C-alpha cells in the first residue's frame, strides 16, 4: 500500500477529485459520443470500423479518442497489426460506458412503453431446442399478460449469443457460456439438457435396418453445424471415443432450413435437437420429409441455461418472459 503525505498528497487528491469525482468526467468534457466511440472501438477493434458504425469520419474518430485520453490523462488504446486494442484503462471505460448506454436505452424503452401503454419489447436469444420447447410456449402465456408485447428472438449458436448478450443486444439468452469467455460476467441458471438425434430423409437406406450403429454412419454424407460448435463436437467425440472413422463428406451450415433441404434431397445425415426433429417429423409436408434415425447410442449435449449479464437489471417485460421460460423448464423437468 502506498501512502502519500505532504503537498504531493494534496495535489493527488485534487486531481482525483477533479477527474473522478461525482461529475468530474462530465465537467472535464466527456460526452455521450465519447462513450459511444469507446464502445465501438472495443466491439470492432478498428478506428475506421468504429467511425463507420457511428457515421463519422476516421479523423473525427481519432480526434474523439485523443480528447478522451486528454480528459482521463491516460492512454486508452494501443495500435496493433490489424487495428487497435484497448488498454486496461480503455477497457474499464468501455465497460462502464456500455452500462451507461444500456441504461439510457432502457430508459427510452420504459418511457416509450409508459407512453403507449403497450407491453413493451423483449430481445432474447436461444439455441434451437429450448427456443422451440420453452420460448414458444412462454410467449403464448406472456401475450395474455401483456397483449401488446413485441418479442424478438435470435436462434443461433452459443458463441454468437453470448457475445450478443454482452453487447446488450439481448435481455437474456438460453444458451451455454463459451469456453473463451469469462463466466464471472454472467448470471447463470441451468434449466435443461439438450438431447439430440440424427435425421434422414424418408426412404433412406439406413431406415431399412432396425437400428443403426455408429459404424454404419461414416460412409454417408453429413450436414454439420460449423466447426467448434457444441453439437458437432459432441458427435465428433462419439466417433473418436468409439474409434470409428469421422465422416469425410461434410456440408457445414448453421441454417436449419438448409440442413433439412439437404437431408430431404440426398442421403445425408444430420444431428439436430430431438425437440426440433419431432416437430419436423410430425408435419407431413415435403419441406419436412425427415425421419428420426433409430440408433443404438445416445447423443446428450452439455446442459443449457438461462443467462443474463451480472449487475444488469431486466426490464419488467423481459423479467416476466424470463420467469415464464423458467416455469416452462420446470414443467418439462417434472414431466
């Protein structure tokens, strides 16, 4: 611990009070556009991209960064090979700036809801299985409580959703925390385990067998989610653990529609969540001419959770939908 005494101590306190007091940054000239810029820099890693996102010129963006450094009396970024990276001080400012921008957005959102008397807007993200089994029934209930509510849903992989949540583009997500993100940033409540299956077209050669084994599968084409995604890693681990060769002919896509189209028109095999497969197989149309392939092994993916960002309060409409999703997961567990 460093103790400063004498005249230097007085100077140190004066500087701290001037810059970091209750309104020191504002009195020193920090503006909302500065906060937007530091957040855009953190998101893009490039001054040019941040300038484009804020619809200003690159010289104007550089000038804003210089102004912030002058106000804070510390460097906020460093130039690297492919752009810029925030210093510890820059990252701290960006983290606080993001919270401020979020609070302003929520204030506008809440005032708009009060003015219109509508149920408000909720932004959520989910991986495919709980989007269908939990979010859809929860939305049916929330519309009864808030008839004017508008719900925006993004169905994506956990890697995408977690970053969208941190960027304040979602109120909450139903997903998993990617291995490369700090779990301390999130509030997590585990609500279910995703079980997956394999789908094939009607008339697929493997449907002639009573049950297919892992060794029967590598010779066929496969439709996978992009490399590194959890379901794909789960399937690949099954092949490797059982010393079965990995499939060689692969189509990579995160699109469920393209996955179904490929399966229906070829002999390809695709892993998807059981809830999704059952929904598709129950609708008798050419677009959903898929069958669950009977197999002699299980495909259990890592549990998924309701995830929010720590210290970020959910607005009332989002909190209601969050609680309804939680109730739906509890019903599913009890059933």
